[in-house]
C-alpha cells in the first residue's frame, strides 16, 4: 500500500455555485437507463459513500447513459435529494461540466471528461489520518467525543472503499493508552464548557486531595486544558482573588450563575505554565539538577519533559538532567517515581523535600 488514490478533491474550489435552473424533473421514464450499466457492484453501506456514488455517476455520464436522480437514488439505495446534492457538488464545487437534458430527461457531460479531479494519498498520510483518529480517543467522556467520531466517520466515508479498508487494517496497529485516564462526568463537562464559551461565572463543589468534605468555589472560567492526559479548568477564584487550577475529576455539582465576566486580554495558559513542570502553576523558577542512572537517563532522554530540558551524559551512561522550573508537587512526584535511580543535586530545598519524603516511605515498610 505505497500509494492510494482518492478520486475526489480534498480542497474544492470555493467558486460561486452556478444557478440550478437545470434541476431535473422527477420522471420515471428514463430511470431504466441508469440500470443498463450496473453502477453499483455491492449494495449496502459501501454504496452510500459519497465518493463511491460520485465515481459511479461519473461513469454513467462518461458513457452517455443520461442518468437521472430517481433512477440513481434507487440504484444507490439513497434518497432523491442525496443524489441531487451529489450532482450539485460535482457541478458546483468540482467544476464538472454537468447539465440536464430535458429531452432525454437525464444528465450529461457537455464536454469530454476522462477522470474526476483527483489527489493522491501517500501511505504516510493515510496512517496520519488514523493516528489523528486514535489520538481523539483522549476526548472520550467529553462532549467532543460524539462530534469527533461523527467528523472522522464522514471523512473516512468520503474516501474510496480501498482507503477505508486500509484504515481498518491499520487500526489494529495503533492505539493511545493514557496513564490512568480519570473519569469525567459528561454533564459537568458540558456545563463547564458552555459557561466558558459564554463567559459566565460558575459555582461548584471542589474536593482537594485528602479533603473529604470539599468546599464551594465561585469561579470565572478562563480555559479548559488536557494536561498529561488529565482535564483541568483554569479560572479566577473570586473568593481567593487569584487564578487557580481545578482538576475536573474533583469538581461536582457545577452551576452556571448566568453572570457575565470579561476574560483578561493578556491571559495565556502557555505564559501561566511557562515555569511549570506540568499542571501546577509555579513562580520563581529555579535551576533544578538531577543525576539519573543509565536506565533512567536513557528513558528520560526519549521524551521532552520541559522546554528548558538539557541532558549531559557521562561515560558510564548516567546523565545529569537540568531544567529551569518552579518547585511543585508534580515535579516531586516525577522525581520520586524513579526511586533510587534519581538523585537531586540542587537546589537544596528540593533535595531536602525529596529526601524527607523517601525516608517517610521507607518507614512505612518498617512498621
């Protein structure tokens, strides 16, 4: 599968549509003419692919069969209006020379046409389409899931059947498995996203880790972000008079207060988290140096954890990782996850906190 040709224009010309005064009359006399060449080899779902229908319409027109919408709708097992839209698309968007002959009661090409406008999909492009579809799975459980699934279905159905089969084959080879995806309440997500788009203040119950009771928050929502596979709401906490980050998994009972606000023009999530290792907002970034053993160094070097990341490898395979970030729980958790394979060299404050946390962990097993 080195080259796959899709007989369709993926970037149709935006020229103004021609007047549709040549719309065919609904007549049954010439419906038999479309069946003389058997335009559909396999009925069912494949016969309803838009590009598949257009290819068949093109063959009928090229052979001078004068097909009409009534006959083709029966052959293709779709509605009369669906075939009419196909004809309109071919004529107005693909600029095909199609007209209706009222005498023959069918469509024809007014000049010779060899092929439909075509583009060539390379194997890598088909694979990229699949990867994009798989990547969209991280939106499962959000209002975007249905919209994305619909969009990909329509896109794939617009390709010839050969491409669709290729995508199905490749789907067995690619997947996305985010670590510990959180459960997101669809209703809550919808309420929060609607309030965000309409710039409306919201209230909700928020339960911080280790706090069983939780507390009510009143927030002006600025942004919804998926960071490290976890969804967060970033907004201005009115009671605390500061921007805060809230994990959606800890939000419950959100309510739209129907009170409009103005998002600051200078707000940028990238600027807000520029000094952060992950999702925790931090200030006063410091130069952090961590010594990694050969295995940890090899694995760490395979990813870009932070824009300021630099690694200096030693002869034994170990490496010193340096990055300029603020000190926050997500950075500490990442370091401790390496256990004895990572050692903080600086700053002293971070070294002391990691040392104390690891000693407490050891004491848990000595009881």
